[in-house]
């Protein structure tokens, strides 16, 4: 007990409680020794009274809920047979084919016609027509053939008209084809040779002067 009392920090109330507990232990020890304890036990034991202890009434268990009633499933009724009628096939789709319009024709390019050769001057009042000079080269022979026409054996008759100047020569550019031979090479060669080789005695007018005259001749191109 001294250890409890001497313990530092012990409060007064706790100290009083410890002392009371010690006194009670001392009193109980003395009572046991003196027999008082036996008397006290007898007094305390006294006659026992019996009493019925009522058992607690257990609550009645609630009956389980009735099973859920399932909806009755109607009996299976097979579907009626489907009768497929042979229907006519659907009409074929009408396909409309649009034909594109034809393309516009290309614009026509008009090539202007070559200018007409100058009109020959009016025929003068002549006293004499121009005549080819003797010994001059007048007409066409095989030596005058273009080489291509000779190889192709081209033949034909051509008619040309031309003007003769006062110098007795064919005026350059005045010759033109009146009737073709059927071969352009022979036609061009006819005018070319006439302007280069033909020589004439010029025509004379009424006053006896040399005058420009016109002449038309027909020549035969033929391979000998």
C-alpha cells in the first residue's frame, strides 16, 4: 500500500478509495475467522422461493407464399399454309437510250476562187493577122514532153489562147487553156512552151502599124 500512496501524482480521491477497499478486506477476514461469515451465509440463503419461468412464446411462422401461377401458354397452332400463286413475271424495265446529237459539222472554209485572167482587149481593126515566122519553133514534139508525162505515156489534145505583142512574142501570163488535154502536166507545158518559144510576124492595123493581136491554137500531144 505504501507503494500506491507514495506514488507521485496520486490524487486524494483515489487515495481514499484505496483505504476503504483495504478496510473491507480486513473486515471480511475477521468475519470469516469468527464464524460470522457462516451466519451471514445462512441468513442470506434463507428459504428459496420457486417460480415458474414462462417460456417465451415463439412467434408463429408465416406460411410460405403460394407459388406464383404462371400464365398458361396457349397451345401451338401452326400457321396456315401459304399458297404461292404463279404470278406473271414483272415487266422488263424500259431502258431509254438517249442518242447524243450528232456533232456539228466543221465550219466550211471557203477558198476564194482565183482571180479571173484579164479580159483580152477588143480585137483591133486589123488589116493583117499575126502569123508564125518561118523556121521558128511552132508546135510541140516528143522532145517537149515532161519526163513524168513521157514515163506515164500521157497523150491528148489541148487548146490554148494567148496574145501576141508588137514584138512578135507571146505576152507573158496571157496564155490560158481553153480545152484541156486531160493531163495537167501537158496543159501547163503547152502554155510554158508557147510563151518561151513561139515567134510571130505581128499583126497590122488599118493604118499599117503593128498591133497586139489574140490567137487560139489547138495542139496534139502524141508519143512517136
